[in-house]
C-alpha cells in the first residue's frame, strides 16, 4: 500500500497547491475589485465635485449678469429721462415765444416786466456789464438775482458784485 499512500500524498499536495492557487486568484480578484470600487468612487466624487464647482460658477456669473443688467437699466432710464426732458424743452420753446408775445401784446405789457435791462437774456457778458453802469443799487441786485437763477455766469456775477460794492 505504499503506492496508495503515495497517491494520496500526491493528491493531497495537488489539492493544497490548487487551493493555494485559488486563494491567490481570489485574493487578487478581491483586491482588484476593491481597487475598481475605489476608482469608481473617485470618478463619481470628482464628477460631483466638478458639477458643484460649475454650478457655483454659473450662479456667480448669473448674479454678475443681473447686477450689470440693473446698471444698464438705470443707465437706459437716465438716457430716456434726459431725452424726454430735451424733447419737452424743445416743445416748450414755441410756447414760451407765444407767452412772451401775449405779455407784450397785453395792455401795459412790457417785455421786461419791470426788469432793469431790456432783452437781458439775449445779451453777452460784456453787453450786460456795460449796462450795469447806469443802474441803481436796487436794480443791480435784481440783475444779480436773475443772473444767479438763470445763467449763473461766474464772470458776470463777479462784475455785478464789484459794481454793487462800488455803489454801496
């Protein structure tokens, strides 16, 4: 029976060797599966992180676009208001000429309405300055107040102030 024992020993060694080979294959397969799972998890996490970053970047860009749209809306509103004011003023000019004509045509009407310098609005700084010499201190003050309210020409106001000081 020695050959039978040898056969059993050989079969037993073959089984142990096969078992070791299978264990090695299984260990490698399990390790490979774990690495594949880690890789897949990493890919999903990186993808999710990238999507979050892109979403935040898109939100930031959308906020900036909204802010700029608001700024543009304000600028357009200002342009429209200024344009409207300009057109309104253009339309008022004929009306103001009509009102001036009515005032002049009215009995006792006077183009100056008691203002000391006739056609004041049509005169230059030098022309007004020349006429200041013949005015009373009270009339000089009327001219100064009118100039300040309407054209506010600094050089003319300085000349009026010098004239007022000289007469007082």
